[in-house]
């Protein structure tokens, strides 16, 4: 049975999927719907890295989970165990994300990058790698509602805000003993380790209420589900800007934001060769055509255009001509930085754009800054 036929028979439930060839695991992913997510790997508009992986893969396996939160944790534990080639290929090791829990009287989970792990004691509990900071923050908020932990100053005699909303167990006012606080942390460690059965047995004896909440975590997991329903979580955003220098030369800038932060090593500057002077639309067309001729570059999950409806519609036609299904968002500076979209843009894309508008504005500003500064130096002319 070929992989597409296997994908069509997958259940429509949360879980983890595994692509492999012989005994070598190529890629591990998590999803809210195994069938829909795995079938998406057989589209034509994927980046070169994913296409290569799918062409090599011979086997497809999956593991069902009760919730998407469990899938996120299982995915991280499996990646840590196998380090599949296509989960780490072309990725800077320093950018991997982890949860760290140090051994102390009143520890709490920290989110840290690979390069920050050396700051923690060697005997710390380390979980990961995970794929997204925002996703991890959401997951920890869900876990914290079941197993509260403190981020405030212990025994300060004043109740912190998080205590008032039920996230802090009251370490600030001495409302929890060291023993009970440590129980919460040990439960979090078991959960992040994927030891669900052991955790359930433990909670049956010491905390039936937490056990009930854990069994019904699917309700609150809908927050995470909404994030995962967006196209690849907009992990890679490319921003484009066209600039004229002294009225003689036109340049197009491409900047890249990954997980909300600029990745300057992937910036590119294009010297416009064919488009007429002052014709920004034709200059944009040239930039996009030349950019997507580089199939070895990872394709974006979202494109930001510094411009209004004319620029966005024009760019959308260029991508459709190339059969690329990548969402495009424009920012109109003449309408107080209003977000603009091509016709027939899905509501989920618009909602996502509004949620990450701050990042989109930073992308726009960075594209403009880069085009002016770098074009003067004529750095990396493509």
C-alpha cells in the first residue's frame, strides 16, 4: 500500500505521525487530525525539504493520543529519542526550545533555548525539543491550571495576582507546604515525561480532582487546537519591501522571521534588473519570481507585503500562477497600518493575522530597514 492510501485511512484524531525509510526515522510530527495533516504532505506547494523527505519515505506509522497536548509532549519525547534527519535539517541547534525544571525547594518550569541550557544545573529535568514558543506557553498555561506552581517571590506575605486567579498555589503567602508544592512539580515532570499511566495511578490516591481535570483536558486543549488549525502556525514569515535609491536603482528586500524573531542569515536583497523604474508592482513580481525559483530555500508559511490592496492582489496572482497556496497579507501605511488581504482569504487566516499583527508590523519595519541599509552596501545581491 502506498503512503497516500495509508494517509487516507488514518483516523481523524489527535496524535503523532512518523515517516521512515527501512529502520531510519525521517520525520516526526504532531497534529490535531492525523488524516488531514498527513494528507497535506502530498500537496504540490510544499517546500523543497518536505518534498524531499516524502519522496524518500517508504513507511508511515502513527500513535493516537487523547488530546493534542499529549501529542505535543509525545512528539518532543520521540524527537529527543531519535533526532530524525528532517526534524533537525537546516535548523540551528541553538534555536531548539526546551522546558527546564531545576531541582530546588520550590522549582518551576522555564522555557529555554538550546544555547541557554548551560545556565541551568546539570541535574535539572529537561524536556524537548519543542517547535514553538507560543505553543509551549499555551501548553504550560493548561498544565498549570491542573498542577499550580509559583513564579512569585516566596513568603512575601502578599498574595500575587496569579494566586487570585488560581494559577499560583499560594507560595507567596505560605498557603502551601513544601511537600505539597513538590507533589505538583513531580506530577508535571511525569506528565512531560509521557508517563501518563503512572501519573494517573498516582493521582487516584493523592488528588482525584486533578485526575478528573487531566482526563477532561480536551476542553481546555481547544485553545491549542485553534493554534494548530492555522497553516503550520506561521513559523516562517517572509516580508517584502521595494525601495528606490537616488531614483536610479531599485532593490527588493526579503526578510525572514522564524517563530516571531528575525533570522538575519536568511535575509536576501534583490537588485531589480527587468522591471521599469518606479514600477513597484513589476519590481515585486520580479522579486517573487526570482525568490520562488530557489526551490532549495524553505518556503514561507505566510508572506507579508509592504503595501495595500493593489500590491496584495498582484502578489496573489503571481503565487497562483505558480500554483503556490501561501497566505499573503499586506499592511497599508495610508490606512493606519490596516491589514489587507486578497479576495476569498479564509477567516482563519485573517484571525491569525490579527493575532500576530505585532510580529507583522515588526516584519514590515525590518524589511524597510534592511532594504535601505543593505542595498547601500550592496550586500548579497542575488
